[in-house]
C-alpha cells in the first residue's frame, strides 16, 4: 500500500544537511538511490537533485518504518521523517558532502514504487547511449546530468542578466517563418490553411534581428532555438540554442566587448575568471600561423622557414622553388624509439598522399655536415616561436618533436589555384599530431583555471570563396554581411572579388568556433549589389528576401551582431564531450528522438488536412 503525501512538508533538501543540524528533526523527500539491508538496520540513500543523505531505519526505533524500508527498492519515491545524527567516529564518508551525518527515521512514507530500471541512476557511467536516450528521464536523474543542467541554467541566467544590464532587450522572433539565409536545409511545416504552402523553421533569427534594428530597438538579444536540417556530424544537433544579439551603430569592437562581458559572466558561474579583451587575429594571420581559421592556441604556432630554405638548398633537397616551407613543434613529444619514429614518418607521408608534400627529418640533417647549419637555423627559428608562446626563454631540444614540411618539385602546377593549401595541410597535421601526443605534451589537460581556455577573435574573413568546380565566387557568410568600407570604395566588389574582406568575425575557443557574426549591410544599394555579385538575379533576390530589401529602404541604421552556441559553451564548462550531455532531450546522430520516438508517420486524416501525400522513394 502506498502512502499519500497529505500535508507533509519537506524541511530540507537531501544535499543540505551537515553536523550543524545534529539533533534537528527533519523531513526529506526523494528517490531511493541505494538500499542496504543489515537485518535490524536498513540504510536507504535518499537522493534529490541537491545530493544524497543516508537514512537509517532501525527496527528498535520504529518497527513500522523498518518494515516499509524492507519493501522499498531502488528508485522508489519516499518521504522520511526523522532526526539528524552525527555519524560515529570512523563512520563518516568524506566523499559525500553529507557524509558526516545521517538521518534516523521515525517514519517512512512510500510515495511511489518503481519498476526495476534498465540501468541505475546511481551509476556514474552508463555505456549504452541508446538506452540512456530511450530512458532519458532516468538518465537525467544521474548526479552528473543534474549538475550539467544546473550549470546550464546558471550560465543562461548570467548571460541574460549581463545583457539586460547592458541595455539589451530580449525579444522573441517566430518559429514559423520563411526560409532564412544561413545556407543549410530548412525544416518545413506544411500549412493546413494554405494548401501546398509551407513555413520554414528558422535557421537563425538573422533577418528578424536586423529588422528589429530597423525598428529602432537599438540592442536586441535572444536565447534562441535554431533549426538546421544538415547531415549530422558527431557534434551537431538539428535544433540547437544560440545566444543571438544585434546592436545599432557598432564597430566590431563594440560587439566583441559585449561578448567578452557575457562570457566572463557565464564562466564565473563555473568559478573561472577570464581576462579580457581576448586576443584578436586576422583570418590571413590565422591561416599563415595556424593553417586554419579557428586556431587552437594551446600549442606553439607554425613557423615559416621559407626564407631559410635558399634556392641552393632547395635544389639539393629537391624542394619546389617558390612555395612556403613550414615547421612546427609538438613539445615533449620527441622522445620516440626508432620504430616509433619510422612509423610516424610513414603516418605523416600517408596523410600527405599525393599532395606533393614531404617531410624533412631535422634530426638526420643534423648528422650531415653540409646540412647541420640549416638544422640549427631551423631549431633557432622554432625556439623563437617557443619563447614567444611560453612567454619566457625556451629552446627546442631533443625532447620536442620537430616537424618540417616541404613541397616537392612540381607541386605548384597542381595546386596553384589555392595559395593557402600548404598552410592548411600543415595546420591540419599540427592538430593531428597535437591530438596524438596529447599525453606527452599535456597541454589539453584541464587545470580548472583560466589557462585552460584560449579565446581568440578571428577577423577580416574573405567575403567570397572561389568554387573551383563551378567556377563561381560564393558568399563565405550569409549575404547580409558587409564588406569592408574600403573594399566597397575601391570598387573591389566588381573588379577583385578575391581581395574583398568581410566585416565578419568568429570567436574561437581552443580550436573550436563558438560563434560568428558580422557588421551588416545597411544600404539597399550595397545589398542589391552583393546579391548581384553572388549571381543572384534581382528577381530571385526579390523573391527570397524582397520584404527585407523593402525594409532596408526605410531608414536602416548601421548595425551588427553575433550568435554563439549556448550548448557548446555549457558543454565545455561542464567538461562534457558531447552536446547531448547538455541538451535535456537531444536527438541521435540520425536525428531521432529515441524517448518520444520521433519522427513518425502521421495519420491519414492529418495528411489529408495538410493536403499532403507521401510517396516513399527507395
Ligand atoms: N545568424 C548568424 C548565425 O547563426 C550569426 C550572425 O551573423 O549574427 O551563424
């Protein structure tokens, strides 16, 4: 027989009690985390979201309560009336915040029973993620998940508070709208009232937030849900949450200061204090020094050895004349056995495939009289970077792994359409080896301090990307991104697209893009020109974004903004390795919600009302 709650009131949460409450009468409510039966004594660990308290049921204290505890099982819902008692010497549990006390029950109420769960929420690690997702309600009971969502709530609140203090207004924008410009595939909602027409779920609030600036709201933000029907990569979700903001009359630095402010507030909730402003780097420098537009700055940068490889040396070493030669160091990863070294060289050559790149073995150069000076020059240049990185004098030595990548003779003919390819290839190798030797260099190990978080602004992205296959310039960002004023003035939009820089920026953390934004186009003539320069005809632009082009003509202020992924920020702060750990009801990599079992077919009646018919193509 189950008990009723009646008028019983909880006095404390299960994680709250300490020795100070010794002797105090209390009422706790929660779930049976574990039950241990020692005959006349039964121990119930009672859990709620704040923690766990050990409850003792002593037959001598209350036979009735003891009898109920005999019937209780894991995950039963109970209420306990009793008294706090300091645990005897040697019986404390230092691993539990409540480990110095226990509650001696005088009454136990069984408020609900539970089937034997497919896994115990008391366990730390559950291997099978599908089972976790199917029984998400049980999974979310686990301490780690409760912690993640408490953190998420604090982070979101800190960001909200900060932005409101800065004069931002939180304004909601529609979920049912028309196609937005982020360039992914839309999720569509069929209209019952308008046969054959569809709403699109927003890929971002982009157009609406710009319109809010036209409407004079000055500063807008929203913790907004976005929907993108993309082929899911490991770390993507079809719906995700962005911290989305827009402001009027800003230079990009204004946007940066706001973001640094709210990130500082967010990280403070996890007891991490950040130093601002963050480092700023142009896209060109990021490519040149890291070979990627989202540099991971927890390790030294790449170093150009182009000038050190003179024409003469290139000829003897069979290195192509004009192309860059790049080196980098993976600290403390150099002490390899002969076999390991050979395997590594093989691995590197394999990743290069037939790209025309090769690997120069500096250790071997050293042993050859005519190349020894080159080897020392290389080491000196790499030591310079190492010193810059460490902020103190630091020499590359045999304990470090030195990698030098050279283009073989004949490579440029193959690659000359993209002068950056060599930087990108070497940058990718740097990351690959950094991950491979993480145990050795130790730079990815969390210390719980600011040093774990290397933030960076990347600016001045190219406005257009050349598509070699279709031989056209594509917008590198959504088409409302403004080019640099100088590039517009100099007429580069029409005569030198490749040189046009966008007023676009990304915020990067430890090699991950946290968010991106831009200063927008606020003039209708420039917007129309950009659409045209992207090969979108006036008619097509009008058809897709006509309402927006109209709005631009009614006094649009200069404006700009950014959006950052909230899920990813919380994931990083929680130390989780998947977004699914910080989204309460996530989808699998195949975009399925295993708990509610979605998507599913719908009834014929619903289909009829929506004027739809499915034809399943194999
Ligand atoms: N709407 C953009 C995005 O979702 C961000 C921005 O430009 O503000 O990536």
